[in-house]
């Protein structure tokens, strides 16, 4: 050993600490590195993870990666950069090029052989990428966490770095004191423990010159000495084709979203995961080690054999040799895109516009308080083509992302189909996510362009959403300047018309497996997830809806549920948007629905359960003409959330001739199953006679081309069994379908966990099949109650409670530690029965408690520990229907523990 022994530090095995001396060259003396190396515990390593920290941390940052990699059979060499951590302080000011060269000299001294996967954070990411570009013969992959390789001179560097580099602050903050160190450590979410903070500070009691020098070497200006090296590394990164994993903490005030976007432009094949709520010190905030190990297992990076490219004599990194071909991704076992490519190409989504370009029939009707907007198929086809030409002329290219902050109607349809025709990716995050959720979704998607109404563009301006801004309508010049608007839809359509007359043409129609759109989940089970669909997937959804519901050219339907508003035009149907806030379904009234049906002679209505509930509640305002119009509806479809049979059975009160149907599905794949009221009643009659019937909500049989299986639950409530279709087996619902999403957007870890070995989607719902092939949904897997010796799914309990007189809605939740949870039922009561129904939350009355306990015991065989009453159960924002069981569980646990019984 040639250096001091490390103190006892939390989470770090001292056996892995070692020192390595690298011989000097020429006039340069030898230098001694400190590193963490788990080699003694991995005698037959599959490869090496070369982990490089940033400023002002040290190899302690990777302490959790070493033991995780041991389990996976990978060696980890986590270095302390020279002058940092416990490596030698030799007084030399090292520029970026020297740090990359120093790392190469160390790996030469170690005799490192491939495959090597570099792992870098902060400015260690740049250094690791420099090594990666320099060593293609060893490189098998790269992992990056919150780093950057390029700074656009058109924008300022982050404020914290500007402050740290300011002459009046730099010296005392970075070297004279530990202020910069402490400020960096304060960026952890949640805050670091006192012991971990002390461990990071331990090597920096005295000599902190390298901390200051790292800040001084940030090449923020074009004439900075390290700028040529940084640009050479950035250029070399664009040539890397090895597997890449980019992990990101969005709450980073240093490496902001723009740096992630730049990395993804240079590494378009990279797997990406954004950890919502995490920040700059990502390995401290989340399980980076576990994610890296899972990625290694999935991608199986292997050593390539290209010819190495040396540093240029000037010390500036040379471009990577293009003659060598790094090893491509190994087969992961997850459904590959190549499988889709072998399938027949579907009819393009925009083909409907070509087919109807001379049709004078209406394509879209949108009602509003001042009347209605309408556009014919001929007009729509022309508008879409001209807008696409205008957008292309303005610089929009295939693969770029466009956030559409537009209400359903003519303008949204025009903008969406122009994006689809160009090959741009439509980003659709609606107001149903709430302002905070919507902002998080748009920032995460990183749009290049934002098209919006004035209110949406104001939000983009105030909340600094990325993207060039285009207004839906003409705005006063002062307003346009204030919002940062560069173009308008009318202006772009006019520009496109001029280009059309000049003979301009559009790029080729996008390929089936090109990205088409990002839709967002409701966020009812956590932050809303972006769901990325290919053109093939959206076409599959269109074709499945057509086959299941008989929709197509000549049909007309009213859309009170946003996803169908986007697909109606692709079906060739007249899409009618009622006078309502489509992203707030409960705003649909009976008269607004009737007016929309009358305006179009629509024979189908698509809404959500909350919309139906409000329609029924406002039916008293219907006139004779309204009721006559609604009598022409032949199909009523409720989607977006589970609907109680009792509610669906009330559809004839307003639409007497409609077949009441409800599909089961999710943003990731819709529809999965379908059922009508007649079949629901038959399924309920089958309880006790047909194996598997009962114990949840029957959602029908799989739609054409869709397969449904379940993954059985174990005694802890986890889905760990082999997929099965055996009747009555409860487990996580598993779906395969041609209209399944391509992936979750920038959520690699989530996608990896959501797909089984055959590429089927793990829905997160629990349920079972019956002997008739029908699917019964029992709740969410995250809401399963793990009681001593068995598990309880919530839906059957809720149904039993809701059959008790006076109970309107119920939520079944578990209280207590997993494995020993107690079943608690929280109810809304009927004001007609319970005069306290809308009063403050409380324990249910003794009589109601006994009735609920008896019903649940008789129908589910479960024992209820307590029954609580609330004036209103909280639901999700988008559908106004999905009960927020997680919130209720936390509230109930606190209330029963003696806490204040506020509103959940």
C-alpha cells in the first residue's frame, strides 16, 4: 500500500480500497491513484465497469455499485481522479485532455481488458466518455448520469456554476473553504445523513485545489483552453454505437434538461430513464446500482474489436475510427422491433385524408358556447397538407417532438395529422394531469416545438417548457412577443399553400415502426408516464376499434373522452366534440350531449363513467327534441375507468335504444377487452356456477387479436408465477396485442419491469379469467392487501360494501406493515340515508360497520378491522372516477393511529 488507509465509512467495504502508482513519462513523475476495486470478489468477471466521479465527490459515490456488480459477476474499478478523493495531490493543474490521458495511463497500468463499460457522473461523465472514444477496442458500453458534453454558446451556463466560477467567489468557495462541497452535497433528495456527508467531506479537509481547478476548467467560453477537447469528445460520442444507458435526475440545477436533450441527439440509440423527484446526486437519490446491473443483464454488452484511435499530438481527442464496428445490443429477450418489421405494413394513419380529399361531408364538429366549428374532409385534407408543408419549411423534421396544447376540435385534429404526416412525434399531455403533472410530463418529453392556444402558451412561458412556440390563432403583436411566439397555425398554413402552388412536396410517409405519438397515463398510480406509440401501434388501435365497434367511413360519434377524439378521424368517422371540457369528463351535461348528437346524427357516444354520471344527473333539463335525438344513439361506450353495472344499467334513461358497452384497457393498450350490459348481467348470474366467475368486475372477453393471461400472486401479493389462463387464478393481468405501446418514453427501467420475456405488457392490474374466457378485474397490484397468511384484492370487497344500504362508494385498503395488514373499508354514504353523509370524516356508525363487516365476510370471506366514513372519496383528476386508494390508505392509517381525522 502506498497511501493512507481509509477511515471507517458507511456502506463501503475497506477491502476494496487500493492504491496504484502509474510510472512517469519523460519529465513527468509517477502519480499514485486511489481507487475502489472489487476484483478480489469477482475472479471470473464478465467485464469491468470503469466508474468516474465528478466534482467535488470521489469514488465513494459508487460504493453501492461495487457489491451490486459482484452479484452480477462484473468487476468495478471506481477511481479517485488525480487531486481528488484519496488520490495524489501533486500540485499540477490538469485540463480535460490531461485528465482523459491520465485515466488511460491508469487503465494501461491496470492491464484492463475488455469488455469495459464506462460509468460517469458530472464532469466524470465527460472524462469517461473521453476514455470511451479513445478506447474503442475495449469499449462495450457507456453509462451516464447527469453530465454534459456540449454547451450551446447561445445560452448561459447554469447559475450555480457561474457563481462558483466568479472571481469574487471562486477561490474561497472551492478551495479556501468547503462551501462548494457542502452546496453540492445539499443537492441530494432526500438529504444525506450526517455520516454520509462526513464521508464525502473526509478527503477534503485540507487540499482542495483540484476542486477549484475543475471549476476553472469548465469550457464555458469558445476560447477556453479545454473547449477543443470537449468538442472533440462530443463529436466522438456521436460515433459511438455500443449500448448506452443514460440515467437522469430532473431536479438538477446544474445539468439541466437541455444537456439531456443534447446527449440523446448524440446517442439516439441510448436507453434512458428519468427518475422523477431525483436530482444532481443521482446515485444518492435512487438505486443507480440496481438499474445498471439490470441493464447489464438485459443488454449483455460484449467486447468489440475495432482499431483504437489515439490522442492527437496536440492533446485534443481525435475522432473515433469508423472502420471498427462495436458489438450491437445483445438480444434482451424483450420483443424486438425486428419482429414488428416482419409484419405486414398497416394502412398509414393519414391515408384517410387522401381517401377523402374530395369529400364535402363534415369530418370534425366541435360545439362551444358561441356555436360550432366544423371542417369538411376536403378542407381538413388541404389544411393538414399545407400545415405540414409550413412546419417543414419552418424547420420541423421527422422524429422531432411537438407538444400539442390544443383543445379537441378542428385545430387539434389539423395539428395532430400534420405531425403524423411529417413523421414528427406528437406529445399529448392534457389538463387532466393537473398543472404540476402536465408540466412534469412536457418537460420530461422534451419537445422541440409547442403548438398551443394562448392559455397553453402562457403556461409554457411561465413554467419555461422547452420548445419553439407556435400559436393556434393570430395574436396581438405584444402578446405574441410576451409569449415568445414565432409562428401561428394560420400563418404556417398560408405558407404551406404558397409552397404547394410552387410544387413543394413533403418527406416520405413515415415507416410503420417510426415513433408517432407520446400519450400520458392518468398519474393515478404515481407520476404520469409517457407512453410512446409507433405508427404501427396507433394503426393497430384504430383497426381494433373499427373491428370491435363497427366504426369507419360514414359513421359519426360523439367523443366525451379525449383519446377517442384523436382516433376518430383516423377511423374515417365524423368526430363530434360536445360543449364541455373534454379533459374534465364530469363537465358533460345531458343537454350538451344531446346537442352534439343532434348536430351530427351520431349513432355512437363515447364517454367516461364520471361523464355518464353527470349526464344522468342533469337529464331533467332535456327537452323533447333532445330526447328524440338521443333515441337515435345505437352504441354507448364508457371508457377510462371501471364502471359499476348499476350505473351502466341506467343508460336507457337517456339513450333508450343504445347498446351499453364498456371496454377495459389502459393508455398502454386500448382496448383489451369489451363487454356489454347483457353480458355483464349474464356474468353476474354465472357466479357460483361457472368456474372463476365473480370476485371482481367482469370486463368481458379479449378483443380480436389480443391475448390475456395472468401471472399468479404469491403469499406476499407479488406476481411471481408462470403466466396462465386457468380459470379462477388471481394474478397480474398480462396482455399481448398488435396495438400495444412501443415503450415507455425515457423510462427504461419502468419499461423493463413492465414487459415479460415475450414482450407482453404487465398491466399492474390484478384479476383472473373464468371458464368462459372472460376477464375479471380485482384492482391494482399495488393496492393488494397482504394479510397474515393470505392476500386480499380490493374490488370484490368494495362491491360487497357497496351493496349495503346507504353506501354509495367504497374503498378497501390495507393498514399496517406488509404481511400483517388489516383490512379497512372507507365509504361514502348516501345523503338520503345518512344525514351525516357530507359532514367531516368519522368512524362509521356501529350499525353501518356491522352491516359492512357482515357483507364482506359473507361475500369475500375477509374480516374488516374498521369502517370509516368520508364525505367524498378522492379520485384521479383526469377521469374523476378512479379512487385514489393509496391516498386513502395513508389517511386511514394516520386516522386509526390517533392522528387528526382530516379529509383524505
